[in-house]
C-alpha cells in the first residue's frame, strides 16, 4: 500500500484532527500509525480543536487530506464548518474525510459538502487507506484510478 501513497518522491500529507469537544484520541493514534505505515506523511492536529484551528493547520502544513473524527454526535456542524472554511480560505481542493460515530442518515448530508468516507468504528484500516489514496490520486494528483 505504501507505493500507492506516494508519487514522484511526494507522499500524501494527511492531517488528523478532532474538531469540537471530543477528547478520545485512541482512534486517531491508531489511524496515524496506519497512515504512516502506508507511506503517508502524518500531521497530528490532535483533539479539542476548533474548526478554525483545523483549517489553519491544514493550510500551514499544506496537507492533501484533512481527516476528521468525532464520537460525540457533533460531526455535522463541525465537519461542515471545516469544509466550508477550507473553501472560503481558497483551500477547497484539500480532500476532507470523516469518521467516528456517524449515523447512516447523516452521511448524505456530509457527502453533499464534499466530506467522504464517514467511516464508523470497526472499518478495516485498508478500506480507509484505499479510499484516501484513490481520492488523492484522482482529485489532487489528477491520475486515472
């Protein structure tokens, strides 16, 4: 999988963050290691971040992907705020993916804002990695997938 996460000496740069009031970081730490092992460059944004802080980190670190996670049912306002702020700040080309406790009926709402994946607990790591790699290759690197 590592060879899929890089192109011409450039690795996928991914920001992991929890916008809002969710202090559980175990899932983020597991994802950070999995993404690193897949060949991605991981920027750990951490927990208890405002959407504005997440966007600022994403822009400053020039990431390809912003990966958000919440387990407190506050994903719709926080994830959407991040996606909209990225667009407002001229960084709407960054890919936004979500995860956490996201009811199936909320997924179309998030997807309508460009937030894909919206993976729940127990999703195999290779499924998440494949989704991210395919989106980056298609949307950021403009490769046929």
